[in-house]
């Protein structure tokens, strides 16, 4: 705080001195002015007086001058000198000086300050005959002046003194005192406690008031700023203490380390989690000191975090820690760069999660029923097959007719059986052998040990014998015996496959040939089987290419109205003109197309081509419809009803210009979706035929449940109809039943007139077969159609 203000430095002293100085200066200047003015005025008054005196003697003096009477002049002069203001009198005529008289010594020549007046002739008013001059009495004038000056001087001095006193008092009270008071108060002010300066009385609107206001504002702001600052400081201290506490007591391990893993700091949890050897000092310790299994990977993580271009990314991974006693702990380490070349890391114990993951993986790789590995498990254990893996034999085992037992006796019995089978397999295996259940009743065995065919013949032969023994199961609480045999296919590593996939495929091929030959046996993979597979692969590739290359085309087989022998319609059948193999039949490539996912695209192409042909024929006056085969796989999404309707519209065809042939498989597969699909198409006026009736389940319920139009009786029934009476009866029954349900019937595969006759006797509505026509190319169809109709006209049999 500033020291005391001495009075002579004070505003009061200064202003008083200023006022006094100004007063003195003003006093001096005004005295001079007064002196001058008063002098002038006194002189003026003297001249006036002298003028008045002259007026009284003027006529007398004129006579004296006219006659040159010096005596008279002298008397007048004497008279004038009796006036105290007159100092000297001179009267002259034109000719001479009549008199010069003075009070006291005569002053010659100094007439400058004298009052002169010309004297005129008493007879002629404009003739100057002389002059009279009076000189004033200077000392009396001066005395008068001095008196005046003194008086005025005193007056002014008193006035000034009064003004100064008043001004000083006013300043003292109005300005200086409030300033001094304010200054003193400010000096003692305790702003922090909220004290503020009072605005001096009646200074609310003066500069002083504003100054006080400004000071108060400034003070308030200062106090506020200081308050915030100190609060921050306090918070910082608290925070630091709190974070230190958090850091120390956190359950997660926390550390700060540089790129080489030198620890700058770490908390207790870090030390505890990493089993860091106890030592007093925390400096000079290293991240890698702990028993990490892969310290290099951990350091790489730290460096990777530091190398991140954003400088913010967190790198994290799990690391295994192995304690001195061999106990293991998984720690999740997350490292985030701090921006100063070091990382901050956290550690959490994830051992539990890792163990859960491991057990989950084990679950996912284990077959719950048998406890064997499942396919994924087998993949896992055999994943690391390398050329250096010792040879082994992969045996693919399958129970013959297991499905039949499962269907007939229920899953519970099937499961019992599988458990028993697994038990028997386990007994035959060596400790080093691997086994997995890779399908419902399929087991894959990796047999190590002696790899000769003789040895394997013995082992697998024994296995099949053991498995062929009767099984005791309980069926609905009662004991029962099941007889079931197994088949096996064997492939060798590395001869028959370099990885599990190939080996499984080879063993499966061997198994397939065994089963094709009746099962209850085992066989080895033969390259010829592989050749068949490769052949298939080649066809697959070719088929993929065929679609784009335009190698697929349609043929059309007429459908005949048996009541009158007229052409009713046709069925579109697909052909593949393979550049090397010639014409490939649909039975061969349609299943392939289904497997390869090509069937949707092919199906749409067939429908489009059909529409194109039908449109051409209809335009040429051939009023027929064509039915198109639809694969199970196309329904419902591969051939949306909207797409069918769209194509019909595109070719300007009515909805009865085509029909769709589906098989019972469609109706069994996804009942709800199939029903919706059929109903939508029916709603659009498109007819649905049930193809190959009699080969599948031929359930009557389908015919009732689904809104079908026509049933196509499979050609196998028609073929045997003439020879086998039961088939004739069956066809008869189907026709009758269909009739009762309001369905049309088409007999497929009508090859001879005998069949034709029977069908007509039975009352079958329509027929299709080589007897009428083989499937023909689109461009030949019109001619064939004409021939059929002509034949009718000619009296068809
Ligand atoms: P499907 O629908 O039962 O077709 C009738 C099959 O019987 C045709 O064989 C036809 O050529 C043959 N056939 C006709 N008349 C006689 C006869 O009098 N005697 C004998 N033994 N057979 C006769 P294809 O053309 O080989 O077709 C076989 C199967 O391929 C068809 O059976 C059908 O299921 C399927 N298929 C054909 N084209 C297509 C198609 O465009 N799409 C789909 N998804 N499947 C098709
Ligand atoms: Ca068909
Ligand atoms: Ca058929």
C-alpha cells in the first residue's frame, strides 16, 4: 500500500497555490490597468475644468488681445491662477505675448499638456487675433490619480481575497474533500470481503462518481477473477489428490511407459496384476520385467500405439502372463499415446473371459451327444496338417439305414443308438487316434499307426464287426434290440488329400461307392472316384459358362386332348448343347444348376423363352399354351409371382398362355411359403400343375389343400399300365379322384396305342408322349402341331 500523502503534495495545497498565483498575477495586471485608466480620466477632468475656466474669461481675454492691453491680460491671468487646477497661463495676441504667468517657477516651452484656445476678434467672429493656453496643475492631478488607484487597488484586493477564499472553500468541500475521503477509503478498502467505495454525496453524476463506479467495477471484476483462480487452484489440488487416490486404488492396473517399455509410473494394481517383483523404488523399472509370454508383442503394441498418426488411437490386445510358479493370467492391455512420446496403459484381468471363451470354443467344437469332436472340432485338431504330419488314414463311417430307424422309432432311440455306437468306436481306437461325429450318423476317424492296407483291413474290419453286433436299447420303457451295420470309406494322408477337406471328400467318395454297392463293408478311395468327381467339376464349370454362352435352349412336347385328339398345349423342356458332349439332358444338369445356385437364372430364362415362343405361335394363329417346369429351389423367391406376371405382360400374353409345373417336393418343403406363392399365381390366373404324380408321397391331402389345376401322372405308371393291372387300377383311381376334385389329368410318357386306348377307356383327359410327338425345337413346333391336327382329321386310330 502506498505511503501517507504529505500536505504539500496534496491536491489542496496545490490548488491553493495555483489560485494564489493566479490572484497575484491578476492583481498586478489589473493595478497597472487601473492606474492607466484612472490617470487618463483625471487628466480628462482637468482639461474639462480648464475649458470651463476658459469659457468664463474668453470675452475679456479677446478684448485684451484685440487692443493689446497687457495689463488686462495680466489681471485675467492672475484671476485664473487663483484656481488650484491652473499651473500656468499664457496669453498672446497675433503680434506678441501679452502675458505669461505661473504659480511657482515658469516653465517655458513645455506646453504639450496645456489646453489651448484661439481668441477671435470681438467684431469679426472668424478672425483669430490671438491665443490663450492654460497648463494644468500636474501634482494635483497625480494626487487625485493616486487616491483613485489606491482605492480601486484595495477594492480589488479585497474582492480577490474573497473570491479566493470562496473558491478554495468550494473546492475544498466539493472536490478535494470527497477525493481525499475516497482516496483514504480506497486506501483502507478490504475488497475481498466484498467492501466497496461509497459514491461521495452529490457526486453520483460527476467524474468522481464515475471514477468511484469504475473503481468498484474493476474491483469487483478483480475480486471475481481472483476468486475463480483460487477456486481452480483449490480444485486442482483436490483433483490431484483425488486422481492420485484413484490411480493408487484403481482395480485396473495403470502405467505410463515410453516406447522401450521403461515405466515412468504405475499403480499398485499394476504391480499386483503383473506379479511385478516387489522393490522399493518405482524408477528404472520395465514393462517387460513381468513374466509376459510374449514381451515383444506387448512392446510392439506400445510402439504401434505411439506410431498412430492421429496420436489418439488406443491399441489393445490380450496378453498371457506366466507367474514364477507357472500360474497363468490373461491381461487385457490397452495403450493410448499421451502425446509426449509415452503411452498410458491400462491392464485388466480377463482370465475368466478367456477361459469362458476356451470352454465356449470347446463346446462349439464338441458333439454334445457322443462327446466326440464335431466337424468344427475335427477341423480344429486337424487344421495343422502339414507335409510333415505323419501319415494317417481317414475313415469315414456311416450307419446303414440309420435314417429308417430314426424315422420309425424316434429320435430318442436314434440318440441311444448313436451313443452306443460311439462307445464301441471309442473302444477300438488307440489313444493317438482322433474321432469326430461329422453328420447325423457319420463319424470320421483319423487312424495313426500302421498304415498298410493289411493292417487297416484288420482294424476297420474289426470295427465294422463290433458295430454290427446287436444294440440293446429301451423303446418306450421296454428293452429292444436293434441290428444295424456300418459302412466305411478310407482315404490316406497324404496320398489321397493334402488337407482335411480333400481327405474327407476322398473318404466320402470311397464310402459312397461302398454304399452304392450295398453297404456293410469298407473300401479304399480310388483315383477313379476322383475322376468322376473331377468330371462333375468340369461340367459345373461348363454349366456356369453355358448360360451366358447361349448353349441352353428349349424343346417343346405337345400335350394332346385325348377326348378329341386335338393339340391342347405343350411342355417346355430344357436342353443343353454342350460344345464337346453334344446334347446334355436336363436330368443331368438341372440338379447341378440347383446346387450351384444357377437355377433361378436358368428358370427365368426358360420362362422368357417360353413366352417368346408362345407369343410367336399365337400371333401365327396357333392358339395353345405351354407348361413350364419349376424347380423346388425356385420357390418362392427365385420365381416371384410378380416376375411371371411381368413377363406375360411384356409379351402381351393372357395368363392362361402358360402353366407352371411343380412337384410334390414344393408342397412338402415350406408349406406356408408354397401356399402363398401358389395362391398369388392362381389369383393372377396362372395355372399350377402337379408334376410326376405318384412317384412321391402322392398324398391326397396336397390335392385338396393346394389350389392346383392339373395332375400329371408319372410316366412309370403309364409304362407299366398295359402289363400290370394294378398300375392300370392306380391310374384309374387317380383319374377318378382328380375328377372328383375338379382337376384335369395329363398322362405322361404315352408311347404306344395300347396305353392310349386304356387312357381313353379310363377317361383320362390329356396325354403326352412319344406316341404323339417327341419334344421338338421351337421352329419345328408349328409343323408338328399341324401334323397332329391333320392326323386327327385323318381319323386318329
Ligand atoms: P418331366 O417334367 O417329367 O418331363 C417329362 C420328361 O419325360 C422329359 O424328359 C420328356 O422328354 C420325357 N418323355 C416325354 N414323352 C416320353 C415318352 O413317351 N416316353 C419316355 N420314356 N419319356 C418321355 P426330359 O426332357 O429329359 O426332362 C427330364 C426332366 O427334367 C423333366 O421331367 C423335368 O423334371 C426336368 N426339366 C426339363 N426341363 C426343365 C426346365 O426347364 N426347368 C426345370 N426346373 N426342370 C426341367
Ligand atoms: Ca414336367
Ligand atoms: Ca413329369
